[in-house]
C-alpha cells in the first residue's frame, strides 16, 4: 500500500505558523519523520491562504524546502490551479495533484496540468451539482465520467487514484459498507485505476477513533485499496498495514514484514 503522509497541512496550527514564518527547520523535520515512518508521498496543503497568489508563494517555498531533505514525490493539495502549477514547476519527480472531481469545469482545469507535468491525480467521486452521491452506483458513474474525460487528455488510467469518499459512521451507520462497495466497484470496472482514501472521517464523533480507523484500514486494504492518506508517524497504524498486507498475500515472502520487524517498526 502506498502511504501519503498527511501532516504538512496548514489546517494544523503549528504548520500554519511554520509556513507563515518560513520556518524551514520545522517543515523539514516534519517531512523527514514522515519519510522515516514509511511514507511514499507527502501531501502538502497550504489551503488557508486567502488568495491564489499567496498560496502560490507558499508552494513555491514549500516544495524545494521539503524536497531538499527527502527523496519523495509530493501530493500538491489545493483547490486552485495557479498554486498547483506554481508547485509543479519546482517539483522533482512524478508529483500527484489532490484533487479533481466530476465537475466539467474542474476537469478542464486540472487534466491539462496532469498531462503537461506527467502527474498522478486523486479523483473524488463527487460533482458540484450532485455533491457526494448517496449510493455506490452513483459514485461509480462519476468515476467512469472522470476516466472517460481523462482519456481525452491522454492521461493513463493507472495515474488516477479514485477516492470513494468515506463519510462518518456517526451520521449514517451504513457509510462504511457504502465506501467498501464503491471501492470494489471501481476496482472491478476500472481495473487499471488506483484507489485512495483518508481514514479519519469514518470515526468522526465516536469514541476510540483510533481503533475504528485501524479496523477500517484493514477492511479497505482487503477490498483492494491501493493508497491511504494518513499519519505515517503512527507506529501502531503502520505496523497494522504491514501485518495486513502480509496476511492478504500482498507481501511476497513476507519481505516487508520481516524488514519492518528488523528495523523495529512493529514494536508499536
């Protein structure tokens, strides 16, 4: 499973402060710790910036600062194309854009950037008019629309990471099964495409959230999820991923599991 480290996000007060003050030491330490924890991508979000110009300046500072100390690609997390392109111009390696959705105008804005810079892209199974659909069938239709539109820009299906969009169990007890059904539908109907999700929404408003997040991760992994947006410094969660991959036959000869054991990464 690919791990997209979630911690460089200005919705976290300490990260916002570091970005505003251009505290490279803080940001680089956060990047290193996530890389050491097993991240394969680092999500970078400066979305609290009020204006596109300000956000573009933040990304123009963040990207080289982070990539100076870690050899990892970044997931450029923004709802605005100008800051995304500012980041991509400075990025080394194959970046990821977070995100596009089924809105035609959004696809027209993002897919040219995906093609121009040879990126991967996270695609949300939602649209402006319909929001987040209440059924897996409707979400799958949006995924198919996005896949069809991507072909017009010659974006390979394997570079699209569809997010089935998990919602809180506390608002509707069937949200977990809805997510898993959508995930399996994407894997069955759009086989070359990848799938991705965050974890924390599933447990919102409930006690022992960490327990629910871990259980949900294993169920998603068993249903074919390819990537997760999470905290790679959470040793218990990362150990659970290694154990889950091994039990599900996704770790040939148990190599990653044994390697993690020898490095002390299973001692959560």
